C-alpha cells in the first residue's frame, strides 16, 4: 500500500540539498503500525511499505531511482534501521 501526500512533490528542486552536504531523501524508522515515512528536502511524500514504494515516491518527485537500487542509493538516508525492515515494531514480550 502506497500512501502519499500529493502537494509534497514540489519540494524536490533540481538543485536538491545533497549538493550542500545533506541528503535530499530521508526514510524514517518504521512506525509502530508499519511503514516508513519518506521525506524529500524536509517535505513528507508519504508512508512507504517497501522499496518499490520508495522508488515510486522518488519517481513522482522527479528522481528516477530503480527499485532494485533504492536500498543502496547514496541519495537516501535510512534512519533507525536499514532498508530491509518496514515494521511494525516487534512486541516486547519481556522476560
């Protein structure tokens, strides 16, 4: 499932922030209910549930990144955990 914020795509300018030392794409840690928030230059693009979702958000924002390359793209800052985990966070069963 791909959830998007339609007005956020204008945030990706041709001179994206990675030229100034900051990565233009941030994939946040998984939410407690699953999925990861995706931002481009500080604007939320939506909630992704897979690498293909991230690739689609980036395509709509004007960045052509193949879904097979999203996990290793130097444009993406993976927060919390890497691209292999999408949540939800596991329940703490305790001792």
